DNA sequence: CACTTGACCTGTCCGC
DNA sequence: TGCGGACAGGTCAAGT
């Protein structure tokens, strides 16, 4: 479930691994949905183009090319963007729990890119929800998603006042549903919604309009703290997520509620509960979250 | 406009 | 052991 910390971890890895590499070939394994570009465009603007930079906006990765086109990538639920360097026959050769990735390409590979030095970048996606679009770099800010998506919560310029203002038009829904709404705040998904609400001691079902200013300040602080810690830990590997080198993240070792139903709350010892709310599995402590 | 629900997919897990 | 159904959750379309 790549959310902001996972996508940022992939971005940092790719920035180190593929910038300045030139695309020699590409291969599409599946469906017009996984890779959205005409073959003429892909041939003209990918082959021979080098990677200028790897950027991120919300949960979307942007691989900018020297052709002035950008590969826009959304990993959705099970997407992976994995780099395999020259001579590396497979991942997972180290500690057996480090990696979820075997020899590539595999049955989940949707797109393979070969660089001129013989190294590869694979877009794997078991459930095919994810996609790659090839677009002119200048058009990227104007696609629907980019126009609607909310501010980046980890930017230095983002303030608690701006955070509170973003929730103004979602007063009547639950705080969890509002946090998951990408047009309110960018990058929060199910894991970090549950974790930040636990840290701020707010019941996920509570309506936005019922929350005090102090609670909203606390939530602002905790959303950032939780996601910053996760980036530090390389993100959360619940099932499929791996970074650009095929390695797991370790944030789940630090989670206080997510996938911890039936266990004791680390703050008050009450049993953590899981229920369905806002259409999602929702984990919280019924004693210390109000 | 605000808000909720279902669809998109497929691997995994659970109960029979 | 095999099989059907529930489940996982990011985003968008369609519904109230």
C-alpha cells in the first residue's frame, strides 16, 4: 500500500540509481491500462532519452526525461518500481526477509525498461491498479489528479493553520474519511491515517466539526511525525511494498495500531480494535482515542 | 457541492 | 485437498 512515505522512499532510491541513465529499450507486458502511451510516442520520447530527475507529488512519481516528456507513475495498491543493476541476477540473496522480489521480470511485471548500460527498471503490479503515463513534462501539472490534489504535508512551509483550513469544507464527515481524501491533504493512506489518529488520541469516527482546535493542532503534528518516522524507516511493508532496490521497509515494527487488533495498546493497555469505517479497515484504541 | 458506495484486480486466507 | 467467498485499499465514477 504505497502511501507518501513509501513513494518518497522509492523516489530517493531511484534518484540515486537511474538519473543520467539513457533508455535503450522498453517492453510492455500487459494491458493498455498499466502503460498509457501510444507506441509512436513511447518510441520517440523514451528511446534515447535520459532520466533528468525523479520527483514526487502526493503518491505519484515523476520520472523526467531529456525528451521533455515525463513518465508519471502511480503504484496504487501493489505497484513496485524496482531497479536491477548489471550483473545482479536476483534480489533476496542477502537476508531472506530483506526482499520480496525474485528474478525479474516475473508474472507481475507490466513494463520493463532497459538502460544503455544494461541495467533495468521494472514496473511490477500484481493487481493492475497502478499505471504509467507518458506525458509532455509541461502538461503534468494540468492533469486532473495534479489540479485537485491537496498540499504536501511535509513541506516546511505547511502550517497548522493551513492544515486546519483544508478541512473546512469537510466538516460533516469523519476525520478519518477527511484524512484519506487526497484533495484535502496529499499522501495520507490507510496506514498513516490510523497511526496519526492514534498518536493524536482522536477516535477515527469523530466528525471533523466536533474536533477542538487543540486536537487539530495535535493531528497536524502527528501526521507529520508519523510520516517522517516512516520515511526514516524506509516505509511500511505490509504485503507487497518494496523500495527501488527490492527491499522491505520496517515501519510496521513501529506501528501502534495498524494490523495490531487484539493486542494491547502501548499507551493504555486496552485491546486494539479493528472495524470497518469509511470503507476501510480501521484500527484504534477504544480507551485512549476520543 | 458534500458525502457515500461500488468498481477496478488478483493473491491469500478462512471455513466447509 | 479443493473450492467459494471474503478481504486487502488508492482512486474515480456514479449514486443519494
